[in-house]
C-alpha cells in the first residue's frame, strides 16, 4: 500500500542520539534498559500528554494505554490541529482522520507513538549501535536515566532516551542526524503510571462516515520464524543493512481493490516498511521524498508499485528498494 502522510502518521517511529563508543559490558547494560523500556511501554497502564516537535511544527497528543488479561488497548488522539485518532486493540489498529480526506485504516500494522520492540528479540544492539549512559535528568516531575546511542553506519539515526528510573518507561526522546542536529523531539509533559483505565477513555470521539477503508492481515513473528516466513514471501530484499531483521509480514487490499504485500523490518530501534502493490506502471519514475526524518521511496519493480517508508535516512530506503526482488 503506497503510504501518504496519513500512513506516515499511522506508522510512527520514535528514536534518538549519538556519541562515543563504549565497552561491550556497558552496551549490554544499556540494552537491558532498552528492554525494560519496551516492557514498560507495553506492560504498564498509563495516560499522559505528549508534545511532538518536528520541522518547526508542534503537535500535542493524548495517549491512553491499558493492558489486562485480554491484551493491550490503546488510544492516541490529537489535542490540536486536524482531529485524528489511532486505536489499538491487541494487534488490530485503526487510524481515524477527520476532515476532507476522512479515512479509516484497519489492520495489524503496528501504529505506535512509542517504540516497543525489545532489542534482544531482534538483534544485539552492539551490531548496529554504540551506546552509553549519559547521566540523569528530570522529566514530567520524574527522575530519569538518560541513554545516548550512536549508529555504526549511515543506515539509521542516533538516539537519546530519558527512561523513568523505577520502571524504565520512556518519558522523552530526541532523534538526531549524523551531525547531531535534532530531527524531532518527543516529551511527556504529564504522565500517570500504573493507573486504572476505563473503557470510556479508550472509546473514540471521531465518528468518521463514508470513509474509505484499507484492510491488512499482519502477523508479528519471532526471530526463528522470521527467516522461514521471509523465505516464503513473494518479494524480499536480497540484502539488508546490518542488524535489520523481519519483524512482521502481511497482505492486504487497498480501498481501490488492489492487493499488496507488506513487510516490516527493524533493528530493535529503527524500522522501515516495504509495500509491494499490484498494477504498477513500467517505466514509472523513481523518487525519494522526505517528511521530516521519514523517507519514502516509490518506484516500480516488474510492473509492481514499490514503496519503502521508514524513519531512517534516505540511503536506507534507496538500498532496500534497489535490492528488492521477486522470489522465483
């Protein structure tokens, strides 16, 4: 499915900074904290207000997150600007947009405001990043441990995380380019951890009518299953930047009835999606567009429209697109 800015909103990724090399033992300890972060993001109940800053634009979002015996339910909605909501129920995600281009996106795409993949489930963080502790700070009235992360190559950004000291919950993040310039920032200005969340808080306010719908069946997969599933995929990259692995796969149908295949790749922090849609036009021009730190490649391979999108540098989406091939 070809992404648009609304897809980019649905596929959010958040990650962050760069600095000096560290001993392997220290990197492993940082990796433990990143796993704590992932467990807190998915495993805690919380509600809070998030300010997101990118390209001089500021968005204020409210996030409500609950986990119980039925799984995870989450609601993210805008407080300012165009009304929009992302609703998560387990692996099912709906994105609602109001206005002239009302849209309902349904499926298992991991639309997340906060990164949640435990690093240890995908790849050793030492493969792709250098990381270290960088002191402590105070965010939203809570003490936070600061972690700095530097990529080892040009295929991902650097990161800085502020993690709540007791739980590891992500309180603030900053995404920087290779020169240390801030590409985007996210911070909780208020947050409540471990609080009861009612069904009413998770119910949408938007009532989108006559909206187009896109459907996707998608499955998160463990590393052992990922290799086998990737071998069975119709389309696969012949090679990937070091550290990236298949995180989920799926197939779906666009509002116009065209089938597409989707693959999500992650190194535990950075991620990108590959969409291959039927009915591309031979000879269509290739292009790479930037939406803040998100890069979007569009082109054709064997009369199929190909889109590669992710919060990664342009070199990453270009490489993956060039390496994409149909399995014979």
